[in-house]
């Protein structure tokens, strides 16, 4: 297993990521209507909500993949709105898309080594393979020949190498068997111990509850509620109403 | 010596060699087109004109500055490639959000302009470019006489093609290129400067065309239409090999050159159309091309 790295953070206690009045558009369609939330260093925060609420779009807007966006996204004090995705990645945010984005023309090894190192302190290749041992035997396979769970591990594993300590994960458990979901949950807890900050988009509320410190509820392009993990039990019914489960 | 179906071996090997030479140019040119199409999704109709520019630039270096073949082989691809970089930055990059057809129209227009400028300046009669002294003469292989320069062209083309294939399929740089071909947005979100990669890729593809032009200068006469004549066949080669397939471009380029040569031996009347007949057949059976990814 991996050794726990010392948790050193600038501006501990203040928000690492502050999203204010974030609006976003797909072509002419206005999808985000003023998203507000904070993420503090070392936290795992989920964005919960129904399909089409704007959770994925929020991650894409933060990452700069959504080209038409307004408002403010401050990361470690630096304004990211207006920067291209590559500059946001270089600022230290790593993104794992919902569709996983494994490249079929690349081997597993090439997929793993693709994202460039943006700063020191990332996991080594062996660290990643220590966390996801299934990948080790498949390094020479074509990336998309992996099972869904292995592809998800590869998609998470490859961004851990870059040195970015702030991860945006879009539905990492979608469509996966329960045993794999558990393994990914354990991985996220390990990453939290190692000082990673994680914003997680989830439909699977039970999974979210097992890993996150706080939950933001997104509906129709706005954050409509915030629930800490401690308050979760008392708010189950309210949440079920939000999520329509 | 043996005789095959009543064909004297000298004629057979002679046409095989000619086919191999033509194949060398088909391969180099379709390789550049494939690299460009893979990443830019643009059919570079200016490719023939850029090949012609390569031959002309070699001729100009020699005629006006006394700079010989070997330096031209290095300098011309860089210079013409740089012109490609400028064209991509100033013009092609503005078209990516539009239908692919616009890129085709733009590069076709550029090709006409470039050819027109050279025709205006130098006419169409063709200018001579002498074979470098090191490669003049020939070698007797026993079964045939091989002009040294032609052997060199085949060898150089093979080395450049395989080098390009290796770089794209086996190196880290190539992994970036393949990944950006599949999903440029995600590659950008990893912190890689995809627009710059696209620009340099276009420059590289154009540089390959110019390199082919320098190699061609001592064999074919240097004239403004040399690219336009060749590029139609090269497009057929690209279609047969499969759009965007690197290995497909190389194998099909050499293969069709040889098939064309053999046709000239056994059925000379068909040699001008054989490639297009094969193209039609391949399109009927395998529309994505022999090596193409089915989309």
C-alpha cells in the first residue's frame, strides 16, 4: 500500500475552491443559473441531484471544458474563469469525466502515463498500480479492452500521477458492480488521507454518504441545499424528496 | 534468366522499380495527408501544391543561391512546413467549428492560388534539377540495372515512413497525438496544449509533402502542375488505405505503386486506371478503407 503523505496545505481553513454565481451554457441553452459552493482543503464534497440538474456541467464549467461560462471560480485564490482547460489543469485541478475517457488507440500503460506531470508530489506509476493492482497485468492491453471497473480505475489512477491534489470526479461508480464500487470508495478514502481534495458528482446517494464530508444538492442549475455528513441521518427524507428516490 | 509469361525479366523488374518509385511518393504524400486528417479532420487539398513548392524551393536554392541537394533536403521541408504553420494559424484554425467541407474548400483554393503563382512566374515547361553527384550513375544488380538515385528515393521514403509510423505508434509524443485525435477536449483538460499540437502536426504533414517534392525534383521535371497531377492518385491511395490510418497510408502507397507497375507490364492499357478501379472495389466492399477504423 501507499504511505500517507504529510498533509501540508496553504491557507488551511479557507476555501480551496470558491464557486460564485457560476452560469453556463451549451450553445444557446442556459444550463447553470448561478451555482455557489465552497470546497475546503482536504474535503470530499459531493454534488447530488437528479439527472439533468447541472452537476456534470458544473464540473465542466470549473474545468474550462464548457466554453461559455460566467461568474467566478477561484482556486487557491486564483480566478479561473476565462482560462482555457489546459491552464486550469496546470493550476492543479484534475478531471475524470463521466464517460471515463479511456483512449482506445492507446495501451493501458500509455493511458496511465498520458497526463503530464504538472508539479511534484503526484503518485508514482508504482503507487497507482499498488492502489489498483488489477491494472498491472493489463498494462499492454488496449485501453478500451478493460472491463468497466478497470477502465474507471485507470481513469482515476492516471490523474493521480500528475501532482494535482484537487480532483473532479464525475460519477465514478456509474454502472459498476457493488464490489468494485466498494473498492473505489476505499480508494477515495485513501486519497483523502493522503491530502487530496475531491469534488464528486454522484447519483448513488449511499456511495456518496460513505465517502463525503458534505453534500450540496443541485437542482435546475442552482445549489439549493447543503447537508453535512453528520446531519445526513436527520435529513434523509428531505434528500429523498430532492433526489426523487 | 527466366521468363515470366513471355515477359522479359528486364522489363518486369524495370516496371517493378518504377512502381516502387511511384509508390515511394504515394506513400510519403498519403502519409502526410493521413497525419493531417487524423488530427485536424481536414482533407488537405493543398498537399500537391506543397509538394510542388518543395521541388521548386529546391530548384530555387540551387539556381539562385547555389545551395545543393543535401542542404535542400533539410532546409526545404522546414521552410515549407513553416509556411504550413502560418497557414494553419491564420486560416485553417478558424474553420474547425465549421463543417469539414470548408477546410477542403479553403485548402483547394490555396492550392489553386499557389499553383497559379508558380505558373505565372515559371511557366509550365518544367525546369531541370540535376541528380547530386554522390547519387549519379547506377549499380548492376545482376538481374537489372538500378540507377542509384532511384534506389536512394525508395530507401529514403521507407526510412521516413517507418520513422513517422514509429514516432506516432510507439512514442510518448505519438501517444499525445493519438489521444488528441480521439478526444482533444480531454487531452486539453490534462494540461496539454492541443491547438499548438494541431499547428505543428499540420506543419509536419506539409513538411513531408515538401520532402517528397525535393526527392522528386531530380526525377520528374520541376513544374507547377507536378503536384496536381500526382495528388489525384494520392487521394485514391488514401481512400483505399483508409482515411487517417498511418500504416494504411504507407502500405497502400507502396503496394499500389507496385500494382500499377505490374499492370504496366501485363496490361499496359489499364495502368492509368488500375488504382481507381481498386478504389471503387474497396469502397464497395470496405467503405472505411483497407486499414480504416470503422466509424
